């Protein structure tokens, strides 16, 4: 590992976080809140820390490897969360640092799991910061760094390590331009959602906070009831944008180029659309007896399906009282997640599609051993190396969730609570079943287990490899 490059880049990340903290501080000042001082103190500490890292490691230039990219990503997300938790502690709105760290990790990883029983007790500045962490973490803070700084030799390594999905494609030849294009699309969609929410009568503050949370597919809102008290129009707007933000951002770029045919030829998008439509149809039929009209049932089903498959975590109903089939479908959507290259969590639709194609190929091969059967995605032959990496990732995915469940089993809580807490946090969904259901939170877990869940959120968001690399002695050795 090139230690100077890693530490120098971490210094830049911390300085950028200091700059980003100015926004919630400005919101606090606008509303005359005392927590502005907490943000100011955190900014000073971040500037000092980031400046020292940059000065001491200013020779951190030159070539870097994919290993350096993975280390930068893993360490950056931990450092970002550690610093981002400080405003909560300094303001005493979340007095416990571990609780604040859990909340911040949940924010940056766009999980939306919370330890807060009364969200409305938070100041406006803190509510904005919670939502803003979703927006920052949704596309990836390191993608933001690539866009701003000139690091051509290591940019693609950072993108590969941070962007979710089986592969990372450049939209344009330069990685920096790819990052910029992604953020332009991301920002434009966020602004568009703000406009639609304003048209529904939502206040500017609430519109911005909920748009930031939706864009990052996180789910931190401003109210204890999440989205349950919003008008049907607002709920439909959130539903549509949750669906959109779980789509591969490459497809939005194709739309801008007028290549709509390529969008609908995309295998992952077609599978994603089919899963959503079938799930909404089945759940609507299942919950009809619980709601007054077909339109109410459709809205509730569509909202919960979009929220769970996009791993956003907003809720409008307590789905734990729905029919067994509805709950099983929602549980399945927790695992599937959104598309690769989106802000959503989960296994990713593309991986699920590839795994099913691999299983079908193996079954065919069993019947006809001599037949050569290739896997195709988007009409093109899938590279065997990619197929192999998907299979390996799936094995690690199952083992990681199992390890998290075993870790939580040492707590005093029942199997259902621990099982769904692990699944929900690792897949960056937020709400689950049991104690961690739509009307519950994670505050009863002791501090150690909150750290386990925080690690699970980071593992899931960064797709395992960067975090595992931290525990490999070979990764820390100088090249």
C-alpha cells in the first residue's frame, strides 16, 4: 500500500467534509439554533485534521493500485462517519458518541436505521445534516472527490472500489468527467423532486430534506410518522422518485443522449421493472381487505415496494400486520435491492439476474453435458470472470449476513429481531421486522451491538471487499 497516497487522499476527504458541514451550519444559523456552534467546532477540527494529513503526506502523489483505491474508500467512510457524528455529540442532541456514530454511519451508508425515538425533537440543522448525509453517501463521497480533484491515475480505482454493482463503466473517457456527469444527473433529479414536493404544498425545508433522503435512498425524514401523514400526492411523488433513484445512472445518461431503445433493451432494467410491477400487483390484491379503496391499496403497496426495493426505508404503513405473502415479498425485495450503479443497496438486480442465468445454465448442462451454453446480458456474452466474481460475491454476501446474525445473537433479543436487524442493516434498508420494524428503532441494542450493526452497514454499502481488506495484514504493507 502507498501510505502517503492513502493518507493524502484521506486529508482531502476530511477537508471536503468540513466544507460540506457549512451547509447544515448555515441552516442552523438561518433558524437561530444553538447547534450552529456544534457544526462550527466540528468544521474547525476537520480542517485541522485534514490540513495536517495533506501537509504531512503532500508527497502522496504518483501511481496507485486498486488495493490503494479499496483502502482509501474503506478508511474514508470510517473517518467521515467518525467526524460526522461529532455535531450530534457536541450539541447533546445525541449525547452518546456510539449512538451518534451509528446514526451517522446509517446516514452515509443510506441505511436509514435510527436510534432516535423522537425525530421531531431534533433541531432543523441536525435534521438537515441527517438528510444531507444520505445525499453525500448515496452517490459516494469519493466519487465527489474524484470530480473535484485532479487524481487521474487513481480515479478509476476509487470508482471501482466505491460504486455498487458487478462492474463500473465509464460514461465518458475520463474518470473525472464520469464523476461530474453522475453528479449533474444526481443533482438535477434531486432538484426536480424538490420542485414536485413544493407543488404538493410541502414546505421548502421539508421538501429539501425529503428529496435529499430520497435521492440517497436513505429514508431519514423530519417526522416520527415518516411519510404516513403526507398527502397521497406527496406519497406518490416519493414513490416515483424512490423508483427512479434505484435505477442505474448510466441509463439516465443514455436518456439524455436520446437512446431510449438502449434503455429498454437493458436486461437489469427490464428485470427491475418486472419485479416492481409484479410485487405491487400481488401486494395490492393481498392488502385490499385492510384498506377502504383500490386506490389506497395500490398507493400503499406501490410506496412500500418502491421504498424497500430501493432500500430507502420511508414508510406509510406498518407492513408487519400485512398478510404473510406480502411480508415474504417485501423480505425478498430487501435482499434484491436496486440496480447496479444506483444509490440503492441490496444484492443488486443485475447480480440476481446473473445468478439465475448461471443456475439455469448449470441445470441445462446437467441434462446435456456437451452443449456449450453461454450467459448473455443485454444481448452480449457475459465474461466468465464476471460470472465467477458474482458467484464469489454472493457467497461472501451470505456469509457476512450470517456472521452479523451470529454476532447479534449474543444480545438479549429474540431471533426474529436479530435476523431482520442484520438483513436490514447489511442491505442498507433501515426498517425490518420485529423490534426494528417500521414503528420501532435500534436504540435498545447495547453499544457493542450498535457497532456490529454499523460495521454491517459499511460492509453492505461498500460491498464487502474494501472493509475486509482492512483486516488483511498484506494490504497494509508497503509496496
